[in-house]
C-alpha cells in the first residue's frame, strides 16, 4: 500500500478516536472516579495510530489487504472489491447482531443495577468499534501476528488462521477492563461470556479481513452494531 493509503488509515483512526468524545463520562466511569476526558482518549489514539503504521508495514508481507483504499489511492477500479465485500459483510453483520442480542438477554439481569453502562453511544460503537477496532486488532495486531507465524514451518493459511484466532482471543480479553470497571468481582460465567462472545465476533471479522479485505471487516463490524441497535429498538 502506498503512503497515501496509510494517510487515509490515519485519518480514519483519528475519526474513530474522536468518537470517544461522545461517551458521557458520568455513565462511563464508576461513581466517585473522575478522570479528564483527554486521559481516556490519548491512549486509544496512540494505539490506533501505531496499529495503522504497523499494519501498513506488515499486511502486505502476508498478502492481507485494504483493496478499496488501495484502489482509491492508485485511481484504479474499486467497485468490484466493494461488491465482493458487501454480501459476506452483511451475513456477518446479521449473525453478529444475533450474537450481541443473545449476549444482552443473558447478561441484562446481571448488569441491571450497575451505575455505569457497558454500551457507549451508537455513533461511538460504529466509528470506534467498527473502524477503530478493526484498524487496531485486525489491520495492526493480526497482520503483525501473521508475519511472525509465517516464519514458522506452517502454511500461509495456517499462519493467517492462527493469527486470526490469537487476535480474536485478545479482542475478547480486551473487553475485560470495562467489565471489571462495572463489577469488581464478576462471576466466572460473565467473564467467560464476555471473552467467548467477543472472540467469536473477532474471528468473523478476521475471516472477512482475510477473504475480502480490511474494509469488509469494517463493514461487518459496523453492521453488527447497527443491526443490534435496530433490533433492540424494535423490541423496546
């Protein structure tokens, strides 16, 4: 990918990070804990920018791509890549929304009395989740893992799938700090549900990344949140 492609990814990363400004601190932090909003934004921004650069270096080495962005930069046709991405992204979006819905039904009674919310505004879920987390976890982390695993005596598909699995598990584990901010000592079944549910979604997004490119993973992740929000609204 050319340098212009990296600049586009950096711009997307900054947009994703800026969506954290929409999170109301009163509902995002436990009672009695006060932090400047800048503290909550600086670390994700740095990680997103680092992931954009790491992925720009690592992804081409294992044939992982952002074909739509690359097409725009090179002024080549990109609509075929867009069409190829839409159907699998839609399928993952629907399946992922069902997973989130089931997760919500199972855990809602447990979190009913919590004084903070696990769900940021929809715009933040779309931009930071759908775009930012895909740049961070798939483009940056998964690509880097795949480069390392490709040096082992295994096939390229095996390296990619193992990188996808590791990144997905880390994606699930990455949601635990939010859980522990809500509940000091959550039961094992809640911890397991958070890890497994998010790891399953991460595997699906990683599959989209491998098969259709980074943009497809972003589309799928965004659609998960949009469909889940629409379903929750319909059932309200």
